[in-house]
C-alpha cells in the first residue's frame, strides 16, 4: 500500500493518526521524500497541492489532503472520509473600516485577492457579483491594506492574522478538514486493504 501524506500544516495531524493506526511514519520527515514502514506501507511526503495528482495517476493508492486543496483541484479522486483534524475555514474578508461585514454597500466591480481562485470565482458567480480575481501566492492580507483589492478569500484557523491586520470576516465559504482520498481504480483493486487502513485511521480520529 502506498499513501501520500502532505507536508506542512497537516503533517503533524496526519502523522498522528497514521501512528495511532499502527503505521510508523516519522514524526519529522525532514528532507525525506518517501519511506517504507515496518508493516510494508510506502509513505510519500508531498506538497499538499500535489497529493491529488499522485493519487489520481496511481503513484499513490490513497492519501490525506485538506478539503481546501480538493476544492481547487481538477484531479479525479474519491473522498472516503473526513479525518476531523486540521480544521480551518475559507472566508471572505475585508478591512474593518470598510464595514462590509456590517452590510455596507460593496463596490460595483470588486477586486478580490486570493490563492483560492476556483473557490472565489464559484462563490461570487453564485451571487451574480462581477469580480476581478487577483491570484496571489504570498500573504493576501496585504491586498486590501495597500488598495490592491477590496476583499480577500483566504483560509483562517484562529483568525489571528486577520486581527493583526485589522481585517474582519465578511462571509464564510466553507469549512475544511483533512480528508482521506483514494484512486478509484486502486480502491476497487485493493478494496480490502484500503478499507482496513481507513478503519484504522478513523478510529484514532474519533478519540
């Protein structure tokens, strides 16, 4: 069995449920790209955005990835379970002084800074609001502060970063947690092994 594990914010939680399920992944993968555990499980350490591609094309049978990554991908994977860790929210936020969170009128044509282009486009399209999406790769919080954008769409966990920049949540697009995903073909071919792994992963997730 080969499982794709995301580095970064979800790694500690992923390692925790895997270790609790008896899969001896390292607490810190360091610069390793892959390991084979004592029970024969192959573990790939990937950038979160790469997990769906590795699973879709069969380089991994299954993987752990945030729902926010799935919202942004065109890859075809099957989501089998919510593993209930890594909780955060995808939100629309703005400067407190603009008072959009209190119902102030939005500009006729909005500029929205975000890393989450697909999610942002879908949100504003559903509300029939014309927007210009400005795709950024760094800290989007700076956008409203320097006049680049009226709004941002970004992930928040505690909200500390927003508060530090005097930004407030205008609306919530969705809640994200870690999800267990599989390659559809591999799921049929390795049904017993994958469902056994899933059962082992879900038990510690409920503790």
